[in-house]
C-alpha cells in the first residue's frame, strides 16, 4: 500500500519530513507520525522544539570541533586532561566512542570527515589546517590517528602523515585490533580501549 | 557501544526524543539526529515546526473523525460521494488504505480503535454513540464493517451488530477469502474454510 492521498496537508508534511531521514521509509514515517498524534500535545511540542534548538543553539568547540553546548567543549576545558596528546578523529560519534572506553585522557581534534574522492571530499574540506596550527603553536608531543580502517581512512592517515611528519612529534595510530572494514562508531568498547592503549608508531 | 556520555545536552535531548518513537533505538536515534545536524538550519527548523503544527493545527472531522486540516474532512464535504453508505473502520490508516483502492465512494466512520479488553479499551472508549446517532438521523441504507479480521475486530463487529441490527439498514462486512497473490498451501485453514464456503461463480 502506498499512501498517495493524505487526508491532511499537515499530516503529509510531517510524514515527508520523517521520510527524509536515512533508513526511514514512508510507511515507517507514517507510523511514527501517528504515534506522535496519539501523544500529549505538550510532549509533541517538546519533541519539535528539541529539533529546532538542535541547530539554533548547539555549538562546535572552537578548539577541537566537537559538538558542545558552550564555545569550548567539556573535554577541551577540562584542566585534568593531557594537552600534549591529540587524538585525530573523523567525527563526533568517534569522540563519544573513544570517551566511552575511559582509556584516553588526552585531547581530540575532529576533522569533520575523511578524504574521500568518490564523495568529493578533499583535504580542504576537512579541519586539517587548524590541526597543523595547533602543532605549530607547540606543546604537542603526540598525534594519534584514530580514523576508520577503511581505504578513505588510510588515505587520510597518509595525507596527514605527509603533512605532519616534518614536526618534532610522535605520530601513532590505533592498534590493529580494530577489524579491517569496521567503523569506529560500531566497535565494541573493549576492542576500542585496547586499540588506543596499544597504539603504534605510524608506518607508511 | 552505548552512548552514555553526550558532549551536549541539546544533542542528548534530541536523541532521547527520537528514541521515544516506536521501533527506534538509541543508536538509530543518534544516527537520525546526526543526519539533522548535517542539514541546513532552515530545513531542520521546518522539520521541527511540522511536528509542532501537527498537534496544534490538525483537526478531526466532526462527522467521521478522520484526520483533516479543516473541521469537515474532504471526504465528508465531497458532494459526489454516496451519503447512504457508511464504512466503519478502526483508524485513519484504514481510511487511507480503502481510499487508495479507489473502489469505495461512500462515507466513513472512524471508531478510533477496536474493543480490546486486554488493552483496556471498551465500547465507551470508541466513537460508537455518534455512529448510532447518524443512523437514527436517517438517510443511511448500509453500514459496512471494515475492521481487522482479528479477535478484537470480531468482538467489535459483534458488539456493533447487536447495537445496530434493530435499525432498518443493511449491515455487511468486507469479503473474507484468500488474498490476491497468496498461495493456498500457506493460507490458514479458517480463511481457506470460509473461502470455500463463500465461493463465487467463476468469472473470466
């Protein structure tokens, strides 16, 4: 059954919005909207507002690009963390995945993606310059590459290594323990915790 | 991996709201929210507003209880439809499913549920009185019961029949039989039994 004719424009609008989400088909979208309709108006209003506030009020940390409610995120403003080690990750999910292991007490740098010619993402689309600026500014002893073990991740590692190896810092990667082809976001925390503890010097 | 620590309260709120939807786990909710974060702010605002408007502005048709942008829905206000036949359905989805067949040109009456003692839904929770009022007002020739072929549906059919059979109207139900595309081998025996008892003259 395809829902071609909606009895209400408002209903149709809401279904279309939900159906625009990844992995949500029109049928699922309709089911979700019908669920919202059965709820208290206050609850639904809160749902809608949480979405609107998401873009309007959220910040990206000025230091590491992590998501934050404030200008500087809670990790970058934590004085107890080791400011001499920077872990380079693709996105916010990866920061959360690594934080959940409770193994790493250094800083992060979120690239905002990885080099992927097939998706038209080149080095200039990523926050690489600001990473280099941090290293130039001094006080950094080690950079950890914690990117996905995919072709795009390897390409990005290679690019970063060529760019950063001239500086007097150690460059390491997560231990191979993260299975080839796996995404960090979905790796179990024990594997991920071991991988960051057993990190190795980066080798070309 | 469980996302126990969120770097942002706003992010966490939005994830919690999405995770409250049926069939949406926390991981999926997080993925959906991250998708929203990557979009244009305007687009996300529109998404949130469509949810808020859903409850604030939507109507339920005063005649049939179908969902509508106006006080009387487009079906009830359509002068070309047959006002003498009322098809009784459980919910709005069923109106849409029947409308999509383009076979029925009469009116609807949405009960808003079916009798289900296990879920604590009794006749008084449904829009049965207003259905009886319509019949009392006259001008109705036929009532079609188009409820699910479940125990709850059968119970509701039986209750409605006892309530409405005293009026001088025809009462019918949807034909039961083997669904188009179904294989006999896998059809349950009750359906198959009814299908052979209610067999129709073969038409080429």
